[in-house]
C-alpha cells in the first residue's frame, strides 16, 4: 500500500499541538531527527507503506485542565514529550495494526458473514476509551462502532460529559459482527472463544492509546475483559483495574433504550460522573443534577 506522507506529517503536527495544549512548552529533538525532518518528502514510489487512521486531537476539557498542571501529565503524555518521534511511531503502529486486523479470518464463520471489519474510531491520544462487546447490523454496514440507536445515545452521553466523540476512542472486543445463521435480524452474544480470539487486538489498541480510564459498556463487554463476574447489576459503578488501567463497568446504552426509567439513566450518569472525577474534569452543578427528580 502506498504511503500518504502528508497524513503522517499532519498527524505529527497535530500531536505536537496536543502536547502544547497539555502544558508542554519544549520538546527535545535529536540531531538525527532534525536531519530526517530536513529531508524532502519521499515520493509515493519510494515511501514506506504507512497509512494512518488518525483523528485530530481536539482540545477537550480534559486537556484544558491538564494544561494548567504539566507536572501531573499521564505517563503516556510525559513519554511523548521526551520522545518527539512517538507521534509518527504511534500512527505507524496503529496503521500496521489496522492492516493486520482488516483481513483477519481467525473466526471463519464471522469472516464469511461480515460486511466490514469494525476496527475502532477516535482520538489516538484519548484519555478516555469506551469498550463495547461487538458490532451490530448498523456497525457492520458502516464499518464504525456505535453508529446505530445505541451509538446515538452513547454520543449524547459523551456530549453531556462536555466532550465530543472525536475526544475519546471507541472500540469493541469483537471486530466482526457475530453471525446469526437463519436470522434476518437481531444480534447474538459473542462466544467466549470468539472474544478470546479477538481481544488481543483490543489489547494492542489500549497499549498504543494508553488511556487514563476505560469504560466497559454492558455485561458481555465486562465478561470479555474480566471473565465471569458477579454480573453487571453488582459490578456497575465500582472501579476495577484492567491491564493497569482504571476500568468503570456500566450499562450498555442499548439497555437504556429498553429501560428508560429515570433511575436507570441516573445510574449510568453517576458512573460517568465518577469517570469525570477520575479524569479531573470540571463538573458543573447542572451536570451533577442530570436525571434527578427535581
């Protein structure tokens, strides 16, 4: 695959701008890096095979609060300040991962029935990452996670937190829609074997993004991450740790579409308030009182 050199360069510029918004004022650049940057852009014929899927790192309320305390930047951001080539490396690593995921046929039944592999979408420097279980019909058709009715509700939740979808990263444990032989509609739960086969791809995404907080959406996502557990009703709202990262289990947005009781909406919102506090995001009185009976 030919490289889009300008995309990688843009990704580097955007990454450095994100570091600046977080409080970084100086970046050490080695002589070797300066020599590399002074070279003309390679022609498509001789360029390395790198095509990155990059979202512009927006200046979100998370990064605004971090910019006033540069010493308290997360380890991922500190390492990026120390290593000016990390933006290119991260973009290249994500591109390489995507190249491996898209043609995956480890689950032949899923590969034969899918329309699209649903890799993931969002900010590669996101401090908040949402993890669902698997794509549904809408996601399979569009190749993007959480774009159906449940996805629309998730977007509203993210916006209520004072963020945009482009500020976070969204992925699923399964990258393919579970096949539904003999069914013209509906979804089925991924099997433990399918989740175990696909979750290493998610691990690589988490390791590259290095979010400060993970949110697991629904019982199946929690099972795929933590194994058999006490159940979503008992786990939601209680912090766990996954691969060294704080993990907040909460209800799947689809559950709120089925059960629109104010009490259930409030439970999810309390989980998001806890996430916002963990990320040291500003929380207004209005936000604290969402979905309470007044």
